[in-house]
């Protein structure tokens, strides 16, 4: 029996944080036995916000080492720019995506505000268009499932709309309409501001690096925003959620009861959460040290896996070109 397909991607814009891991990447790892998996480090997406050209390539490799350290298998990993069919399909999809819908994407609104706050207030067309390229990332592998965090649900909806419009235009159910697959904790909030999601692009204090220094992790949790004005404030809820995600469900339940009784000391909650995150982080760091010991071999392996995965993408693009009326020289 053919395995169902899974696709998901992550941007090489900096460190991997606990939001990425508990919200999405943990599922990548867990789904590998049951599904045929394609996991992309999407470097073209990392160019959509102002970035440092000297750092991008290094960030891409670093993120690959990070993915491997948390348990992603190298055969399932590829680098987006090594599979140029993504951008080609992305261009074709520009003609199947409506301006009004793309303009409404909340990530575009959030990130364009951040861009505007930057040095010259520049907002790129790439930032606007990135959900369309994302639709190509997903559909080019005809993925059945997309393990992502809740922040991506609107983009997945757009992907299904593009697939639908395409299918209607060509008169057959060519693209599978992909479904999201959430973890038990699909939205981890920033500990510095529990009303916004934990995110790399929001700045240093808004994410906790899973490979970070122990002292920094402890400091970030110690200064986590909690409010005793209301029971179960967003900050407390988020800390309990992090504890559950680390596998300490019983402890989280016990502390939640204490919060409801009004007996929970936030310093105690923070100590327990910091211990749990540090414990996880130590496991990842040990594994990463083993991986980076042989960087050259890993880099070659990822170039090979990207070439193998590219074959799947080429086949889809060939079929798409035929379907939409473009000339085609088959690879
Ligand atoms: P970021 O938002 O930090 O730039 P990416 O856009 O590279 O991260 O996201 C990679 C994956 O991590 C996506 O599947 C995304 O949904 C997930 N993710 C990112 N932030 C969070 C969060 N705070 N909670 C849950 N999942 C998240």
C-alpha cells in the first residue's frame, strides 16, 4: 500500500525555538515511520524579510544540523533552492491566487509592520507573495498532510483554494487538497509577551532557542510575563502548556489545580518549567554535537537527498506544464 505523503517546511532565519519544535517539528519526527515525508529548509522564504546575505547560507546549514539533531532523517530533508521547480510552480500559481485573498494574510500584515519598522521601511513583493510559493512547496509533492503550527492555518486554506482553482481550470482533480496536522500544542506564545506567538522574526526576547545556553533559558523563563490579576492568565497558560509539551502532564495538571485554588507560586511554576526545557535542550545539544562532528558528510548527504526529492518535484512540474498549456522539455 502506498504511504500517504507529508510535507512541511521551516525558514532558515535563525535559531530553532520551542514554538517551532513543539508546534510543528516534533510532528515531523513522529510521522516519519508511517508516512512518506518531505521536509524543506526554505531558503527562498528567508529572503522575503530584510536579511544578511553573509549569514543566509550558514543559517541554512545550521538549521539542517538542528533538524537532524531533533530526529529528522536526512533522506527526508531538502533545501528549497536546490529544487528550483518550487519557484517555477510558484510563478504558475501566481495566476491561480487572488489578490484580495493574498492581501488578507495576517502573517503578511504582521511581518510588513515589522518590515516598516526597519531601517528604510522596505516591504518586498516576495513577502507579499510568499504564501503562493508556500502553496507550491506543498502541492508539488501532492502532500496529503502538512504538520504546521496554528499560525499557518490561513496559508493552508489559501493552498487549498489555489489547488481547487487549478483543478477546476484543468478539469480534473489533479492536486490533492492537503490537510493540516497539528500537535497537541499548536501555538506556543512568547514568554515575554504571551499575547503574541513565539517567533524568530519578532526579535530575541520573543523566542527560546532549543539549543540555547542553560543560563539564558532559565533567565527567559524567570522573566516570563505572568499575571496574578486573573486566574490562568495567558502567560501562566503558556508555561503550563510548555510543561505538558515536555511530557510532564501530571505535574502540569497538579500545578493547574493549584492555580485554580489560588495556591500556585509563580516562582515554583517557573522553576519546574525551566528544568523541563533545560532537560530537553541538553538532549538536543548532545545530539547536535555528534552531528556537527562530521559536517562535510552531512552536507553531501543533504545535497543527495535534495537531488532525489527533486525528481518527485520535476515529475509534478512536467505534468503541470502539460496541463496548463506550456511548452515542455521533459527532464
Ligand atoms: P517563525 O515564525 O519563528 O519565523 P517559521 O515560519 O520558520 O518560524 O515556522 C516553522 C514552523 O514552526 C511552522 O510550521 C510554524 O507553524 C511553526 N511555528 C512557528 N512558530 C510557532 C509557535 N509559536 N507555535 C507553534 N508553532 C509554531
